[in-house]
């Protein structure tokens, strides 16, 4: 969902606002990893992975 938006607003590699894009990219990626981990923990709590 965020990837197309980030691609549209991405500045040139030597652009003035590239550092802001880099931070936004880092924060979105880190948030995705955290949410994925939380989703796995939640699925274990509700026994979605029955073995």
C-alpha cells in the first residue's frame, strides 16, 4: 500500500530531500517488520497454527 506512494514521491539520489525519503523508507520498513512479528504472536495466541 505504501510502496506505490513512496515510489511516486521518491526524490533523485542526490536530491535535496533524499534524507527525508530515506528516513521514511526506514520507518515504513521497520514498522512492517514489527507488525509482522506481532501478527505471528497473535496467531499463536489464538491457535491458528495447530500442530
